[in-house]
C-alpha cells in the first residue's frame, strides 16, 4: 500500500471515529439526564439492568459533570464520580478510548475523595486508576496525573518524602511529553511540599525560574498563582519587601482574570505584611474591611481566620474591650455558619481566654493555625495548649 493510500485510509478511519463519537455524544445528551433524574438508590440497578446505559458517550458526559461540580459541589462530584466508576465496568471495551475513560473515572473519584478529606479511599481509587492506565501507549502520561493527585494527598497527611517522590515522577513524565502546563502545575505542588518541610530558598528558586514562561503564556490566572506562591515563600523567609511586590502583581493578575476570592486573599496577605511591620492600626482597618468582604461572599472560614488575625493586632494595641467583643463574635460565627464542632470548640476556648484577660498573641496564633489545619484534616481534635504562650 502506498503512502498516499495509507494516508487516505487513516483519514477515513479518523472521520469514522469522529462520526461515531458525535453519535455517542448525541445519545449521551438524552441518556445522561434520564439516568441522573433517578433517585440515588436506583441508578446502580438501572445501569445493571438497562443495556442502553452501557455507553461510552454517557461515561464521558458524566465525567464532564464531575469536573463541573468539583470545586463548588464536592459531595455531588463524589456522587457523580461513583456513578462513573460503576458505569465504566459495563461500557464495552473499545481500547484505548474506553480504557482511558475508565482510568479517568477512578482518577476523578480519587480527586473528589481528596476534596472530602477521605484520603485512604482516595489513594485506593488512584491505585485502580493506575491499573487501568498501565499498558496504554501513553499510559505513563495518565499515571503522572495520578501521581500529581497522590502527591497532594501525601502532602496533606504529612508524608513529605513520599509526596516528593510522587511529584518528581509526575514532573519527569510531563517533561518527557513536553506538557508544560502540567509540568508547571507539578512544580507548584513540589514547592508546596518543600515549603511544608520548612524550606524557602529552593521553592523561591524553582518559582522564579518559571516566572518568564508563565508570564509569556498570558494566562492571568497562571500568573496570579505563580506570583502568590512566590510571595508566600518570600513571606515565610521574612523577606517582606520581596513578598509585597509579588503579592501586588498577583492581585493585579487575579483582578484581570475575574478571580474575586483569590484577589481578596492576596489583599489579606498584604495586610498581614502591614501587621508584621508593626503598623497595627492600619492592619486592623484593612483586615476589618477584608473580613466584611469574605462574609459577604459567605466564606465563613476565611472571615473567621481574618478575624483571628485582627485579634492579634488588637492584642498588640492592648485594646481589651475590642478583643473581648471580637472573640465573642468569632465564637458565635462558628456556630451560626455551621463550622465543624472542633472549630467552635477552639473559638469558644479563645473567647473564654479573652474574657479572663489571659489571651496572648501566641495563643491566638495557636487557635488560628488549628483552624487552618482543620480545613485539610477534618477529624483533627482541638487540644488546648499547655501554655498560653505569654
């Protein structure tokens, strides 16, 4: 067969493949809403008994719905990913497309479980995804994505050496494929792990080396992310001038990208620098405004964390009445906004310490760090410290 004939044959195959997928997509737009309209306790039986659901286009459609729900509706994302993994076993094997989708279903389930802090289950789901991807022509690229999620989980459960090993595997794979987006994302995770280990110089060096490429990409969200991570590293190294200049670039980028919450978080960090430099009057005014904006966005956890930072500055200013009032307000907020019971317990402890005038900046930082950690370790109990850090 001549090269021209082979080219025509491939083009024909590609047209057939596209036509087949388009037909699958049209059918999925009918089957998907029908399946998801069923009560949660009926969809497994429907998939098992009704062969019309055994459909690769439907699997792909559900996985898109998982991605849409992931950030704002993690419980819904988990439910949809569970449907996808169950359905994947019934979809006829049409390698490699179906095998890739089976692996993706388990990867999405792992990501949803990680979001819900169900880390052991997430790692088990990742192992299933790896088994699906293993042996595919580009399987190592897909497996690198599982390593990316695995590294983030291992970081959160403080297995830092294992997390570094996982993200380094991902970085090497993405580098081989020339996938700069995932390569850079993986470097962000690597710097976060190093940061948790107490390193500052290496994360700064890695991120600074990536700034030109990210800036050239023109992605304002990407520019904001790299500059805020770089600023965080400088902040941890107490290099406040360098941190401030990077936070300002990040804030401008997030504003251009329309990422209001991220822009507000950067404004918070800039006010933290103001406090670190000893200008507590200005810091309190700035932080009160930021706290109101978080509250208006219904971001209760962030609003409370900002409130705790205000308490620290009020302690530096020795404004006892305001400290007692704000400590009481924070304890009430935890109850009113249904924060975890442990957070309510910690803030009640803070309120009592303020009422006894035994509250210190160190003790306030202890409570603030606990609430920050609680977002990642949801079953972490609150243990009152043995000292008030006075």
